[in-house]
């Protein structure tokens, strides 16, 4: 049986491997697109795909940095969460403050989402710039021990720097999806531009008419290749990125469960909370796709048995599996 420390070490190692996979995926996409551009322009220079790859990596780094620096504002705004003051809910603040003290981190900002579905998540750049959010449904449903279990899980995400890893993987996944979408739009625009050039320039009778036709066809062909490359990124690159992102999420959720128990020293509180979440089927009104992996419970409420390929796109391990894992680690099962 693995100890908690062994699980922590193993999960962190797997997480860094997945992050390396993200970098490799972006580099491969950039390199392959460079090969396509080099082929289309009849340039056999190997530096073309290398420059494209480097450009992709730099663009991904810039985009990831922007998302990383503003992730709390982005997610809280998209989740329609409002920041609480201590006078709004002294009990909630007391629990978060005590758990933060036990974890040796600053007390994070606390937000409330007007959602009847019980759920919670943590986000931020690091423990010094972190926030936790709970739904009104979770606050009303849970007793103090269960609430402590849930919040200890979220505080563990902050302490273990899961929030940093989650911010980076969310940013990289959205970058790849955005790159595919931009390429599709750019390809369509170029093909329309080629048609426009052909319509207005194709009837020319001067000596450059033939060259104009070649240029028109080249623009059309290049636009088609960019459009096709965008769909390849969208159909192949995005699912691969999502599989890696969700793999990180599943590992981090299991780690946060056992780390949270270390904070409260009350495993039953978290076990009871997870069982309550399992029994509840209230869907979230507006589950945010890019933030789904951050919640303690998958917002889409996909419980039960699912095929292996579908499980690859699960943001969380099944609740039954998480409960059984806690019981085994604690010698209760």
C-alpha cells in the first residue's frame, strides 16, 4: 500500500511529465505547420519549420503568462462569483483561516457563487495570490466537518501549487484551441481573398495575366493549407491537449484528497462530503468549460461507469474511487 508521501511524489512526477508533453505537443504542431508552409512556398530550408516551431513556443509562453497573471479575475468573472468579507460569513472565514494556518500559507480570498449545485474550487498564481470559491448550495448543504473537508481539499491545491499547474495547463489547452480557430478563420479569409483576386484580376489581358493567375491560385492553395492545418490542430491537437490537461487534473484531485485529510486529521469529514456530492445530482447552471478541472466535483456530474475512452476526458476520478482510495489509505477499508 502506498503511503501519502509516496503518492505525493508520484503525482508530482507524473504532472511534470504531462507538462513536458504539452511543450512537446506545441513544438510538434509548430514544426509541422512550418513544414507545410515551407512545402507550399517551395522552400526546402529546414529553418522554416524551426522558426515556426520557435514562434509557436514563444506565442504559447506569452499567452500562458498573461493567463497565469490574471487567472483569478478571469475565472471569478466567468463564474460570476462575488468576493466575501469576513462579516458576510464569519464561520466560513474562520474555517479557511484555520486551515491556511495549518498549511502554513496566507489566507486566500474567499468568493461565493450563486449556484445551488454543491461545488468549490481554488485558483490563483501561488499561495500569496490565491482564492477559493464555494457555491451557495455547498455552503447550505454541508455541516462544519464536511465543509472543513472540502475546504481542506482546496487549501491543499493551493499549498501543493496545484493552482499554478492548473493555470498553466488551462492556458496551454486554450492556446492550442485558439491557434486552431485562428488558422481556420485565416485560411477562409485567404481563400476568399484569392477568389476576389481571381474575379477582379482574372480578366486582365496584359502580359502579366498569366502571373496574376498563378498568384491567385497560390493564395487559394495557401489559404486551403492553412485552413486544413487549423482543422488538424482542432481535431487532433486539441483532444490530445485536453487528455493531458485532464490527466493532470485527475492526479491532482487524488493528491488534494489525501493532503486535505493531513490538514484536518478528520478523514470522515471529507469522506462524508464526497458521499454527499455523489448523492447530489443538481447540475450547475453555467459550468465553465475551461475551469471544470478546478472544481472538487466535476460540474457536469458525470457519475457512474463510463467507457475507457470517455474516461480520458474526465476531469476528475470517479467519486466512488476517491472515497475508496481514502478509506484504503487510512486503513478503514
